[in-house]
C-alpha cells in the first residue's frame, strides 16, 4: 500500500510537467486490503491467546450454481482461510424452496460457533424467493453483510458503533481515508441508490459530515452534479458511464462498478471495466480507484473485518463452557405458603427462550404451549463429540410417610449449582404418574421453592408420554385377545389370508412376519407348506399368561426409560415377551406383528420433555418406571442429552427413586449398564424425622398428625435411626463413589440433632454431610451442598458394579440381598427355582436382576424399619423383561400391579375458569 506521504498529492493541483497535468494517484484496493488482512490476523492471534482454540466462524449460504457467485464465494473463502476464520460454504440446489432456505438460515443463526452469515445474492432458484424476507431472516448480530433492515436502520440513524456496515461502502470509506482527505465539509456525490452500495454509502458520508447528493436514473443534468463533487462514489452498474470531463479537478473518485465489455484483444473476448471511464478520469481526478483491483478486494476485506468484529462482540459476553442464561430471583415468604401458591406466584420464561439458553436449536425443540417442549434426539447426534459433564445421582434412605425429599433435593441442588454457583446444571427427574385411578403417586415434582413449574402442566398430561405407554400396552392386550379369538374361530387358510393378504396374486410379508419366519427356520416364505403355514399362524396363546394390563406401570415404561435411541427402543419393543403359548413358548410383540406399530405409538414419547425449576434452571421430566417392579429411574436419553448440553464443567443431577438399596442399586446395575454412563458422586438424602422413625419412633400414616416424638428433640431416638443411615451409606459406597449426605431440614430440627446426623454420617464414611434448606429457600438453601458436590466430583474415583453379569441368576439375587438388604440368605420358592432353570437354559442367565421389593423397608416386610437383621429373603417368582433387558424377581408378597390408595388425589379437586 502507498504510504500516507506518497498519497498526499495536492488535491485539485494543476501543476504540470512539460505542459501536462500530473495524473491522478491510483488508490490500490489490493494493497489496502492486504494491510487490513494482516491487522485482522494479529487480532485473531490475540483472541486465541485469550481464548485458546477459538476461531471466528463464517457461513456463506448459496442457492443455485451461478458462475459469478461461485467466483465471489471462492474469493471470500480464500481470504477467510488466509486470516484464520473458519469459513464454510453451504450450497442449496436450484430446487430449494424459500422455506428450506429460511430453515437453513435459522440453523446458522442459532449455532454459537458461527459469527457471520452471508446469503449470496442473487438467489438462483427455480422457485419464487422473497429476497428481502430471506436477507432479513439473518440474525442482525451475524449479518456481516449489513443487509438486514435492522442494521440498515441503525446506519441510517447514525448508530455506526452498533451495527454492521455493508462491506462495499465500508471499503469505499477506507479507500477515501487513504487519500488523506477529510470528508467533513466536503461535497460528496453518490451515483446509485441500491441497498447494497448507494443508500448505505450516502448514510456513511452523511454521518462523516459531508454534504451528500444521491443521483440516480431520474437525475437531470448528471454531469453538473458530478462536477461539484469533491468525492464521487459511483455504483450505477453502467459501463464507463461517468466521463473524465465531468469531474471536478482533483476529485476523489471511487469506482464500485464491475462491467464486462467486448474486447477482441482478450482471450475470452471481454474486458472488465468500471462505471467510470478510467483513461479520461485519471487525467482530471486527484485520486482514483482502478477496476479491477480497487473496491472489489476491499469488499472482501471488510467482510472479514465484520466477521472478526462479530466474534469480538460475541466474546464480550462469552464464557467458555458457560450458558448465557437468566435466572429468577426468589423472595421466599415466611410463613411459607403452600406449594401450589408458590408455584402460581412465578411466571416461567418461555420454553423457547430456555432452549436457546442451554444451547438447543429451534429445529431440535417441539414446543407444547409456551412452557414445555419435547427435545428431538437429533440434538444428541449434533452434540456427540461434546465431552460429557459431571454426573450426580440423588438417592435416599428408605422412605417413610414423614418425607425425605429426594426429588426436592434434586431440584434444589440443580438450582444451587446453576443460579447461585453459576455452573451449567440440568436436573433429570421422573414424570408424576396418576395411573389408572388418579392418585397412585400424586402430582407435582418437588416442593416449596424447589419444584418444577408450571405445576399443573407437569402433574397432568405433560407431553402425553404416559398416555402413549398406556395406549401401547392396551394395544398389546387387545391384539392378544383378538388373536386368541381369531385362532379359535378361523381356519388356517382364512387366518393366513387375514395375516398376509393376497394382493394381485402376491403375498407381501411384513418385516416382523419375516423375522418370525426366520425364528421358525422357514426359509422360503413364497412357497410355504401347509405345516409351515400352521406353525406360522398359530400362536396358541394362553390368555391367562398376558404380562401387560394396559397400565402405565409396565415393562413398556421400563423399555422407554432404558432406550438409548429410537432404533434401540424399536428393537426392545420387538423382543418384549407379552404372553406364553399353551406349551410355554414365549410370545413376543414381533410374533403378534405389532412391534412396528408400538414404536409408532411411542415415537414421540422417546423424546425427553423440557421444563424449568422455580429459578429458571432446565429440567428434563421423562418416564416414570416404578422402583418396586422396574428400575425406578428417569430416562437414559434425558441424562445423555443433558450431559452433552452442560459441557465438561457442568453438572447433571438425576434421581433414583426409593431407598439406596432399591432405586440406587438398580440405577448402577441396570441403568448404567445400559447407558454406559458412570456417575461421579452420590448424594444421599435423609431427614431427622425419617431417621427417628427408623430409630423406633411410632408409625405414621400419610396425612395423619405428626406425633410429638418427631417434632421434639430426641437425640437417643435419632442416634438409633442413624444406624439405618450408616447401612445405606455402606450400600452407596459399595459402588466406589464419594457419597455426600444431604440433610433435608425441617423447622423443628435442632442444631444438636443436625450436628449428630452430620457426625454419624462422617463416621460412616460420608465424604461430607450438609444440612439443606432448599424447600424453604430454593437454591440458596443448597449452596453448601453444591459446593460439597463440586469438591467430591474432583476426587479420584472408579465406579464398579455390585455383581458380574456372568454369575448364575440365584447368585446375583443373593449378592443383592446380602450386600444391599442385609439378608442372611435368600430362599427361592419352587416357582422361582423353576424359572431359574428355565431362563438359564434359554440363555438369559447373563441379564441383570431387578428386585421387585417393597420400597418401605430394607427387608421384604414394609413394617420392618431401621436395619432388619436375621432374615431370609423369600423369592416367590422370577419374570423375564426381555425388552427392558433384565430379569425381575418378585420378593415376598410384592405385587406387579400398582396399589390403589385409600383416598385418591382426585377428591376435592375441581376445574375453575377463574383459577389455574
């Protein structure tokens, strides 16, 4: 580039040498743009020093395949690569529709790794395109071309520091500055009024204090207007339109035109010229830009400068690995209102906003109203290379009617980590299930100032997952009944014609039917023999052996919770054993020909539901398998997506239902085996009230008045109950992870009682023991717990399973009973013994074990509190949940059907149009 001294010829000089005036100084865009690129390289080196690995991102979106567009794009990509910008060229075919283009723009808008987006014009599509609509779809903060109405409006108002200036006008201003001329007070003429060059050029000159005249096709006496210009910018798109004799002596001439005119001396028969007749203009102007080599290179350079500027603005609010998320400020009231009143006192942010805050793209979110949404599994595919965050599991001592609060603690801890310790945090909890009688589990998730809102939405249909599970279960039951009836009333031919209809002389077997033929070792379906037809169509189901009842508490829900993808769920559903033949052969959903239909019914249910806590931290509410007859944990997919979203420094807090011996053991030995995820910390929830009951306090039923023994200080009773806490801590530590005890405090707890529990917990091997008041204070009441979790997650640890899958079935059951429950031994009753032999023979002996046991005691008797000893655990039966992928052992009198409460939750509830 010419130095400043070399450029400063006397503007308008008429000095001559040998009778001729000096020619205009050529202002080289090539040299100026090279200096700009070198400066941008230095800026990027500084960025990388402050943010290692960071690179500005640029996307060029092209529709069609125009040669001129391809040339411009290649120049931009080359310049970006030279500087160190990560540039990508996205090309859509000419057949692309406007909606497709808009969807792709939205994807780029939401990608935090992209800081600049260019829509290459013109849009070369065979379909109608509204160019204005398309360009305005670009997010203003990524509009490095400066073409959106928002950036244009800011420029027209003079807000130059808060917008992107279109690249060509910006480059023109840089070239003018190279002449040394001060723009202020000068007469400037702009020829052309396009949104890309003319109009923004006018605004830039005006806000640089020039007196500006814009000329166009309707301007009269154009030559006279040009003759008054100290600065002339031409962007009319007409070859050599401006003649040298029109110019004012010494004027600065910026030629933006690129035109092709015939020239036989060129190989291609064409020559590139500008809008100014260069030979004559050079005789009169003081400074002039050449074509090519003038404004063109500067346009590309300014595009790079805008991209780097966008990245700098992004970095002002960017914290590596941190969400840009807003949290609600709680103002807890005393006395504390009801959970319902608290929930209704807050207005949640829109779910679309929350999704954006945690890094989800709009294409990955299916909104159900304004406060809940499904998250598509495509998000997991996009984030698959992202390192996982820290993984916490919240469990508890054996539940009592006095309450322990594992769900409330899960949410309170997530709020503490996110809203107060400013760490990305996600809670993953199960969905409330009203079951068939609206009251088995009740409604709401959490309580006090640590709950999921809106309460009504999370408590009722949410996103209809439970309805999908019940519909799928009912379909299985109905299909079994229909098949039994059909086989009783139809001949082989009629039944075969019904199952595989003859159409145009051919029978087409479904995929599930082909799989059944393969299992029956029938290799030629097109030429079935009568005996093969009989084997194929006759299932001979014993209707008394149906394993599903149409309830949400079924293997179907367990399958949903343990699936790792839509394909995995489909395969699991296909291998579900839903009945047995009269000869004892297992009947699967694939044998019934409905596995594909079941997957269709549940295709949306497999997507986790996104909601939020009182403080605006994200929550996945997904699936509700019971802990007594299933694994009792929320879904694997919710945990997997959350772990990717929080990033390597974030935390995912998931809950294991029931006591540590039940839900937590199944979390590790069943859920973690399926997911491949290994937690970092276990949080065990206990309360003084519950420990007193385990210490021998009087029995309490749900809803009854609390005896004085629980509200008054009683250290002896409490210390006795701490033996139960010690036992559960031993259970948790058996898996090799640090365990933190969270004491869920009540107003009646005394300092002496809390101190005693902390002391006993540490003596029993807890990493730390922390009193928490998240129910009354929200996340602020669990900050100490969050800090303890952060410390524990940094300690060396290695997770291990309780048993080896290759162990015999009865030995695995025995290992769980002795290690987790404290049983002396197990007793397999005759039916259970038969099942062990059968499943071992069938090759199912290497499946994990799900113990179907009461959650109200370490033992099989719900009345035995504390630490029962000297008992033998009775195993009366064993079932195979092949879809879920485990064997479940029925302990004692445990029922596989949910029990109806004495007084269901629907009483005294009503709908009012004047309330929520």
